[in-house]
C-alpha cells in the first residue's frame, strides 16, 4: 500500500500540465518532502505504468533528461518535443520557460 508521501507524489505528477516540466526535487517539495528527490525517481519507476503518470515531464534540476541514451532518453525527448518543449544545442531545457510553477 502506498504511503501518504507516495500518494502525494502521484497527485503532483498527475498535475504537471502538458508542455511543462518539473524537476525531481520540485515534485518532492510539492509532495511535502523537499529532500526526497531520489524517492520520486523510485516512485516514477514503480507507478508510471499503473497510474499512467506523465513520467516524461520530470527532469533533473539542470534542465536535462536523466535517462541514458539508449535507455529511454530518446523516448523522453521525443515525448517532450511532441508537447512543444524545445531543447538547446546541448540538449538542455530552459527551465525559466518550461518549468511548471504551481506555487
């Protein structure tokens, strides 16, 4: 059974709108535990399919996809591009433009 934090993370993830991204740390903070970014990663791995989470909208605090090339990187980038998110020449996402700001 999911913990309250897990349920809160799932709620936050489902709220990230199309065409926006959030960082792992941001999701953790919005779910009530700002020091639990790694737990957000684990929850994404555990619940993305079952909960139909928009996993592709979560990136690292540097504005980059954390997945390795050949291990999901290309799929995540493709899904983000389909939502209108643009990458610079170094494959960074401009967080000042695309980061979700619900606060």
